[in-house]
């Protein structure tokens, strides 16, 4: 029995081993393998392409699993690509356009070239003799108002035609050149396409100094060249023009409505400007005219007198009260009747010099301002407020010394404010003195209300009790450098004391007045 049991145990062990071997051999106990994901690939319809600027082509992308792709340009400044694969050439260069799907991607190398310049075919020109034109002078200088005669001949004897490069500077008729205004231009003599040219320089007409009366104080180094003492009984229209209405109208060239500053007055040429008792008197009145409830006056020397550099002075008595806006100032003389602009264009790239303007609300203060920079609304300015020794309705003198290097404002014989030419500029020129190196004319006006002093205008309208007010000008004088002028152009004899300069003031304006 014991032996039999032993035999049984041996048979069980052997049997178990054989069965286990069979399972292992058949793979029944083999560990289960992890299934790898399918690899995604992206293929493009093109792997390289050449284009010219402005051209387009479309790439197509095939993804192995059918998923969508994202399109990417390596440099959008060379070529862009849309969501549907359209490539647009922007500028010359090399760039890669990529289609990506997850971590899979494919790229197309794109070379963008400049668009070739197509030369137009040269037309066949029939043979004909070459004509030349000769002119008597290649260069000439003329004073304003003067003239010179040029002659020109064509080699084949043809009649010569004449043309001026700028009729606002010089005109030409039959070879006679007439100088109109200071500047440079060309006079052209031509036959068909053949021509000859003369460079013309027009210089400002020399102004003879005026012998001043003993009561006229002449600044050191200067001579009196123009003045109005207002001693008569009417405005001297050989020196002054009236400006009327609610906007500038220069030979049909319209300025901004209400003088660009929402002013309340209508300017007239009668009933508001008087010369009496030795003074100019400009009166503002409560009086309906046009669509305005007030009338006033504005006079200018435009087209009759203008100056480049000098010492300009006026003795004035100004109105006090809310909404009162008297001014003594200068604007550029236009080049021609075709426009109110000068060589630097329009306001304020062509400049504005405010010698004095006052807010009637501030009874003992005046402003001095320089406008320059760009064309409205890119204009800018520098401004200074001066406190007077007494109220504005008493007599004070207001002056400006204007040179190529600086502009200095002088009040009651004392320097109030000074700017050097590195303080101003114009977008129209790189000249250091520009735009204040061209002729400017003088203006006197008395505005009512407007954006210059909004607080004063609001109080003026709310009070609604205004009847009339006046500004007075005892004299206005213009001095320019004499031959014996001091080298630095200073006026220390006139402006011996320099007042402290207050902080630069800023104000919003929508245009010149």
C-alpha cells in the first residue's frame, strides 16, 4: 500500500509537469502585448514653390487619419497662408509654409521674388532734324516789381513760346519777365519738346527808411519802415483792408466758419471801425448781423504791407469784461490770390505770431503766443502769460522783435518772453528759422466769445447784458534793421529788464483767427 501511494505521487508530479509544458509551448501563459497606435503622417501637394510678389497658389494637405491640419507661415511679411491653404506672396524672400496635425507636420519651401519690371516698348520715332533752343541769360535777379527782357531763338527758326514755372513769383510775356514776389522760379523758352531755361531770383523790394518824428522812439540798430499814427479821421485804406463776415474769404478761398474758434461776432466794414481823436477805435456791439448777435471789426495789412523780420510795436488800450478778446498779431502773406497759403502751405505749418491777445475776464494779464508745427489739427504752440503793471484798459505798449534766430515779446519796454529757433519747427521745411522766415502781415481785431476763453464766454452769455465795448490803438510801427545795426540784433536799450518767464501755458484752438 505504501509503495502504491508512492507510485501515485510520482505519476501526479510527472503529469503536472507535462501539462504545464504544453500550456507554455502553446502560448496559453504568454503575457498579453500592448497594441501600438497607428502613426499619423501629413503629406503636401507641393514641397517647394517659386512665386512673385502679389501671386497666390493653393497647397493641399493629406493626413493619414483624415484629421484637419493647421496652416502656419514662417514669416507673414514674406508670405501668408489662409485656413484653406491659399498662399499669398507679400515681399521678396524665403519662407516655409507648414501644415501640422498634432506632432505630425509637413512643409513647403516657398521663394518669393520681386515682380519683374516690364519695360514698355520703345515707339518708333520718325527721323526729323533735331531742334535746339538758346536763351540770352541763364540766371537773372530782379527786385519785386521790376522786369527784365529775355530773348530766345530756335535753331530751325521756329517761333519760341514762353512759360513761367511759378507765376506767383514771376510772370513772362513775349520774353519780358516781371517780378511779382520774392522767391525763385524758372522762365522757360520752348519749341515742341526742345527748351532753354533761365533761373530767376526775385528779391524783396528795398524799403526806404522813414524819417521819424521826435516822438517816435526808434530801437537801437533799427530804422522806421512803416507806421500808422491814426491821426486822420478815417481808416487809411492804402495801408489796411477790412475783413468782413464770419470767415476768411481770400479771393474765394474760404476759411473755417466763425474764424475757426466758434466766435460770436460778425465783422463789418462800417460802423465798427473808426479813426478819431488820434486813435484807431474798434467797437464790438450787441447788434444782429447775419446769424450772429454781435458785430465788431477786423483790419489787416495783407496784400498792402508785409515784412520778414523786424520790430513791430503798438500802443493799445483794451476792453475788460467776460467774452472780450482783443488781439494784435501776424499771419503769413499768401504767395498769390489762388490760395491763402504761402511756401509752407496752410495753418499752422506756415506759422502765426500773436504779439498780444487778452482775455477780458483777466483784467491785468495778456498772452503772447507762437503757433507752428503741422497742419491743423497737428499744430502746436508755445504761449506765455504776462501780468501788467496796471489793468488792460490803460495804455500799454506791446511789441515783438522777430529775427531769424529768435522771437522776443516786449511789454511796456521790458522783455516778457523769448523763444529761439530751436523752439519751433514746421513739417514743411528743415530750415532752422522756418516757418518764421517769410513775409507776415499785421492784424488788429476785436472778437467776442469763442474758444480762447471758454469760462469768459460762458459767463458773458449767461449775463446777457452786453451792449458795447471798444479797443483802442494809439499807433502801430514797424522797424527793420538798418545798415548800422548791431551784430546780435539785441534791443537791450529798449528792453533792459527781463521779466521772469512763467510756465508755458497750453490752450485748445481749432484754427487760426
